[in-house]
C-alpha cells in the first residue's frame, strides 16, 4: 500500500490505561489497528496512561500526580521522536495533554467522543481542551449533538466512526439454534452495576410477569456481574419470577456467543438522560451489534444512540425504555412469531456485517484522514 497518498502520514494516539477490556479500550485498540492498516505499523504510536486511577478521599477515582507527569513526559518524548502529523485523543481525559502538545508544537489533535464522559460538565482544563480540538471523532450522531449542546461548541468539524464488530462476533454459529434449547430465551448482556441501572434490567424484570402470562415457557437469561447483582436477584424473587430468570455472571467469549446463539431475542431497553451532572445512557452499545451479528433480533430503546443502528421493524423493535408494559408487548410479539423473528435476525446479521465490519471501519477512517485538517 502506498501510504504517502494521505496528507496525514504519522499519528500519535493518546489513550487511557489499556489494561482493561471496557468499551473505550476496545475502541482504542480498533482505532490503532485501523490506523496501522491504512498508514503502516511504523507510522502509528500509542501512548497510554501508565497506571489506573486511584481512590480519592471523597470516594472518586483519579490519576495520581505522578502518573499524570509520567504520561505527559512520555507523550512529549513520543512527539519529539516520532514527529507525528496528528494527535488523536481516545478519551477526554487525555485532551489537556493534547492541547499542551498543540500549543508547544503546533500539531493538531482530534478528540474521540464516546458517551457520558463528554455529555457531562467538565473541569475547566478539559473544557478548554475539548473546545480546542480541530476535529471530533464521534461514535454516534447522538453523542456528537449531546456534546455540542452541553458545551456550546457551535459548528464543528466531525466524522462519524462507529466501532467495528469485535473479532469473532460475526462468525456464523455452528450447529446451534434456539431450537437446541427447548424454551424460548430472552437475553440481556451488561454490567450489573448500581451506577449503570440505566441499562434496563429493572424494566425487564418489571415486564417479565406480563411476558410469562402470554408465553409461560419463556426464560430470561442475564449475563454480567457487578455490585447490583444481589439486589436484582432479590427483586426477581420478590416479583415471583425467579424460577424463569437465570443470572449467569461474567462469561468467557465462547460462553457468551453460545448464549447469543441459543436465545430467541436480545433485549436491553437502556434509558438515556442528559443530566449535566450525572448523565446516563449508552454512547453506542456494542452488545446490540454482537447479538445482531449472531442473527438475533434486538429489543432496544427508541431514544438515545441505539436507534441510529437498530432499524425498528427490520432488525428488531424499539420501545419506550421507561414503559414495562410496552417492553412486555414487544417481547411477546417477537416470541410468538418465530418466523418473523428469524427473518429480523437474518436481516440484522446482514446489516451489521455490511456496515460494522473492520473493513468498513477502515474505509470510514481512511476517508476521514483524506480530508483537510
């Protein structure tokens, strides 16, 4: 590949700690891999924060002063050694460093916009840095607009770069189908954290009694773990539905794929609230794509970011996430129409394989790099 056809030849990516497996880390890995595919391995450098945040006296998490100094020093060393044409911030936490690099060297920087980290009020240093970015890389139009509105950015230069499917997610299942499990399964995948109750587990439990009244053989599988699991298990017990609800905890990739393959419907009616002090919601929601890639129709919210890539009536159904009755009606509709449900799942699989492959991700990224700064 002739890399010199691009006005941007070298890129430095500033990233949060990369030891985790969260959405930001996975997106950053895909971004670096995409840049290397386009520009070449030697043209792309990653500078990640060298340590995880530590607990503060007020209970919040923050990087230590020593970690910040080490990160900033490492970033400048990478700049002076590699002389990149562009710095990309994978998270708003790195933006002040990128702004300082720009002030010292003149190298422009682009800022990734994921979700709640940029929907909320920011510290003055992060606010100034956000506003000084030359371009924004947004996972969804919703996240971009929420950021523009919250921080009064006005007209901005931005590119839409949704995440690609995780490796292995688009592989067709083997000899596994919902029929291999004798009961119709509804599946939710997500962290069971008190801080992430917006994902909709409570709404699903509230809706489940109504589902059972119409589809008594249905079972509800919940994959994921966290500090809210005990409360949710108790709630299922209190609602009298514990016998048809199974909590799996955290699973390996292979085990998770089998759950996707065995379910009839994937459901996560996540809420979105743009409170400047405590925003909630999915900036994207990669689990929807994972389920769709396995040929499953999805039930998602009709607000926030998911409606940008879930086509209601084609790939599944969109509902008001705050209405358990509407959630139950949609689930019953899907569970009682297996032929239509399979058709939706097949359409969902074809859609995400075409629009959210790594190749499509690289195509979008290549187009962004070709445009003027």
